C-alpha cells in the first residue's frame, strides 16, 4: 500500500475489516471508521478524503458519520451517473455514484445475494466495461469502478485490464482520468456555487 501511495495514487476508506455498515450499530460503525482512518493515516500520511462501502452497505447514519469524520465524498450509491451533493447533519457530502456492473465482483465473483456474480471470462468484462465507458463518454457520466486484487488481479484478467486502459486512453483528449478525490473537488466547485 505504501508503494501505491508513493506513486501518487489515492488511498480511500473501504472499511477497517471490510465491514458492511448496513448491519452495524452506530457505535460499531464509528469504531470501524476510526480504526480504518488511523490505519490509512499511518501508511498514507493523511486521512482519506472519501469512502466506498464494502458490499454497498450503507445505513441511515453512515453518510452523516463519514462527513463528521472529515470526508469529502462517498462512492457507494447508485441512482445517478453524475456526481451530486448529499446533505448530511455535518454539511454537504459529494456523492460519486457507481454501479454494480462497474464492480468486478458482479462479473467475476460470487455473491451472498441471490443472482449475484457470474464468474465470467475476462473478455466478457472487457466488453461490459468498454460499453459502459463508451456510453458514459457519450452522455457525459462518471465511470467509477471497483476492482478487487483477488479478482481483477488474476493474470488473465489483469491482461484484459491493461487492454481496457489502453482503449480508454485513446480518448484522453475528451476524457478526464482522475482520482475520486479530484473528481469530488471539481464537483464541489461546480455543484456548490
């Protein structure tokens, strides 16, 4: 993780032990967030600016808590294709919406939920993500993905990922490749005028 941070990539919060907040009490949730923030600070040198929910588990108090703890954005909800502002008890939070189809677990992994995860070949993932990228580029949306090292990090899938990135980079004149923090800061400037 230190090498990732040293290379300039963003380190965001994704749970201390990958806890699904949907099932946690407020006290348990706060404990997991604080422990995760402290772990990230030790490695990254600063607190994370955002969070993505493990297993998309968000309960009614989660977004208030992450804003209270100083986070700028959440990347867990799925109802839109562009960033937007969520009002919390502790101020505005930028939502960077994602989609189940942009999470590799839905394509490669199993799921605790009925019908989830198909363990597809890498070529299927390439086609799905290329189609989504092309459509987001066409309509002007956010392509916010989740890639797990135990799934997309497998050699055959990793080769596909390099191919996908090379494909996407062809459009660097009209596509902004950015971290979630960079996107959230830009959205904040635009949406909170």
